[in-house]
């Protein structure tokens, strides 16, 4: 049975909230980033809402997605669609991994085909899906596109199903963790974890943010903690969906190692961001390594099965991970004149570069 699309315009955040809470009662979303909690918090942080497309089956909503439209070429005038983005960099900074259509897995292919058909009717040359995970490119999807390009980004996670976490790490990683932890305990005191209480969450978030800004404010992308939209999202998330958040402080005696902001969802702890104290003179002390290993032990004892570092290349992620997986940045060129032209220009640019 065909899936139909309905474009919806919202006048207020309250209208969006009512819609989201109703539709999420009928769909299964297995990751934090497609959950009601994340979606509602993200929409709260926006000044203007992007286009919302509702997927319907027999006139019942079965899912939805947000679409930002951006100009690809001024002449000829061609635009592209971006899945689950507002199109404003500062407002999209919180969006990271596991991006996909927000619907139950069983409806994903039918919904994606209907979205591609709508993109074609709207003369969009392509649909871009950033950091997708586990979206199948079926024969029918291929038949409904002019071309598909995929860029792979690795994700990393660590199994916490074993009582001996150290044993599954490499000899070098084990050695670095042991040495760092021993030096910290000898010089500063025992390693401890303090998970934020309800009263401490915003304090810990502010403390984490201060350390995060020290590290990242001067980087190309900057720190999200300098971004009002990013902060609005997370403060709303903490105030309304705190059951999915775990902010932890790790110390050696009275000396701070750092804070982590984690999303606790199902059997997995998703490591979202951290603020690390790098002010240790001894370079054999690795506060990040000690912090993450200590937290893995902490969350394992709480019954979690996985510690997910999400996507992106970092030495510490590779050192800790027991399983690498893939995200895809997908560009699906619509089966249209616009899609054919955009694909041709892309190939031409690659040949000339």
C-alpha cells in the first residue's frame, strides 16, 4: 500500500509539540536522535521551523521528517533538500549521528520512496542525508534516483557485556590506562564518579561547557557552548527529558578529571561530549583515558551493554572500541532533469579538480 506525504505548516512551538507527542505514540525510534525527546528539544531551539512532511498510510500518520531547502545553483536555479536540518548552521549543530526518516523501520523504504517522489515534483535536484545508519538502498530506491553517492564515516562503540573490560583492549591501551590511573591515585587520590542529581545537572552542564570552550572555542566549528541554539536545546532536554541524560563528574581525590554528557537510551550509553581537565604536567597522565574507562565500569555496573562513542576519527575511540560500524552521508539525486544536471556537474567538477 502506497505511503502518502502531507506538508504541514506550524504556527507555534505548542502546535509542533502536540503533533510530535501524538505521532511518536505510533512509531518506534531506536536511537536518541530520532526520539521524541530529541526532536521536541531541537524544535524548541529553532527560531523558524523547517518544512515538515508527514508520512501517511491509510490516512494515519506513520512518521515524518524535516526538510531544509537550499539553493545549489543560481543559474539555472536549482535547489537541494536536506533531511532533518533547518538549513542554519548554528541551529543544526546539535544534529549529529543516526540521522534518518523518523518512522518505524518497517516503513522506512516506502517513506523514502515517497519523499524522493515529492522532491522530484518540487524540482529538487537531490536529497542529502547526513550521518545515516542502516538505511537500506533497495532496488526500488535505485530505480527512483538518477544517481546515489555515499561517503562513509566510521563510528565506534565498546561492549560492556564482559566483567573484565580491560581484557578486550589492546596491550598498549591497557598499559596507558593503568599507568595514568596509578599516577593519578598516587598523586591525587582515589578515582570516583559522581553522576549529577536533578539539582546538579545544570551546574555540571555549565562546568562541562567551560572546559569544552577552553578546548574548542578557537576551532573551525567552535564550541556548541558558545551557541545559544545549542544551549537552548540541551537546557530544554534536561528540564523535560532528564531520564535520558547522564552527566557525570570524574575526580581523582579532590582533583577534577572532567565531565561527560551522555545519552542513556535502551541498553546503550551514547557519549555526546565532554569537558576534560588537561592541566596535568605529567604527560603520562591521560585524564581522558582514565575518565572513559572509569565511566565504562560505572555504566556496566548499572546494567548498560554498550558505550557508544558515535562517529568521527579519534585515536582514543579506536583505542577503546571493540566494534567499528559505519555511518553514511548519502546524496540521492532525483530522477529528474534537475537531478541529472546536478549529477553531471558533480562528475565534471571531480574530473577537473
